[in-house]
C-alpha cells in the first residue's frame, strides 16, 4: 500500500494497458462537457521555443473542481524530427497533484496519454459531427496519431475503407501493413493527398506541416475533418478556403484564437471572421451549440489538445491502477 511519501509511476505500457480507446472516448466526452459547464480551470499553455532548439517544451497546467480537488500538469516536449529516428514526436510526463495539499500523487508517461486521448477527442467530435453513414476515411500522416486515430474512429463509425498518405510512400505502406493486422476493413496506401481525401467522408490531418496539406477543391460535400497536427499560430494544415467553407468547432475557443494557425492565418487573410468558430465540442455535448445542420455541409474540428484532457486521464489512470495493482510506487 502507498504511504504519504510515495508516488505512483505509470510507464507507457501501464497507460496503454489501463486506458483503452473506448474508455477514453467516453472519458473525454465527459471531460469536455464538464469543461463547458465550468468544472475545470484551463489556462493557456506556456511554450518554451528557443530559436536554436530542435524542439519545444510545453507546460500545460489545469485544475479540477472536484472532491477531492486535483491539479494536473503536463510537461511535453514536441520534437518534429523524432519519427526519423523511430521515436514519438511527443515526449514528457503528466503529473497529478492533490488539490488540498499540493503533494505529487503520480508521474505518468505523457506520450502514451497524448496518443490515446488526442484520438479519443477526435472520435468524440466525429461522433457528434460526421454523417451517421460516414464510412470512407482518409488519414494524412503515418505516425503515432495516424495509428491511434484509425483505432479510435473505428469505435464511432463503421469504417469500410481507409486511404493513408505520407510524405514518404514507404511509410504509408508500412502503416497500412501494420494496421491491417488490427482492422477488419481495407487500408490502402496512396501517393498523393488528393488521392486520399477525394471522396472521403472523414479526413484526419496528422502532420507536422507548416503549410496547408489539403485543398478545398478536393473536399467532398458532407465531409468531416479532424485537424490535429499543428499547434502554433504560425503553422497550419488546412487551407483558408476550406476553413471558410466549413462549420468550424474547437476544443477550446481561447486556445484556438491564440494557438491555431489554421484559424489565425485564415483570419489574417480575411477569409473568415471571429464568428467563424461555431463553438466548442463541449458546448455541443451539453446542448448549448448545434453540431452538423445539413447532410452536405463540411464540418471541421480543430484540435489543439487541452490540459484538462490530460488531468482527466491521469485521474482515471491513478484510480484504476490502484484498483488493479498496476504501476510502481516509489519513495519521493
């Protein structure tokens, strides 16, 4: 049994064992609804981005108004070149603290939490916004998020075929070969983004591109887009005309207007207005905003990732790990 001077360590394998995609989808839906209802304190993340550094360090704090109250902090390094050496671009830890004493309760692998919860949030958005019969999936990118999104989206829609494209065709082929082992539907590597997205009902952009990777002319009526790859006001995956044509939703409005280049750059170009963001996914969940209105409209969810999502995952993992005797307790 833990003592007051111990903390629980959960490594990547522990996180993946304890937090299934289906569980995380429901957890994220509950969390975003509670955020909309004011049950969390969610400040903007702080980013340390030295001009000469290979990556950045993001600090993502949050607070949950609960019994007992809890603080969470994710310290996450984002290193875009990591996949070239076989590592996840996201590296770091999620820390869970008592909101009553400030004591550290647990230290968890942030890479695995980020992979699972980011895809789960996209799945929540897809369940709310994509057409009920959406079955054709396009994934741009072949990294960690491309893998986790395929698994999560298959939980909320009956996927019939997935087309995947990567800057390196071999990576797309390797992705398809790996994911076919875990999927019952067709997974097809293609050479161009246009091949991937034309005719797609659901599109995922999971890249580290600084310039748009899709073109409005390629997007079919009624498509739903999950834009998850970029996280700064200076980079974007979605072109301005697509932003202008879509019914746009975000995870957090304050985060989007400060950090989402897809929105900020289209706004600077005069293609959208401040009113172009319809609402937050949590607002759709609690019924204060409407999601898809017509079968043919394009919907878009811009995901930046929120500290409250990490806090909710950390709390869930901390409680479940104790129930199942998982993880390692260490003196601290």
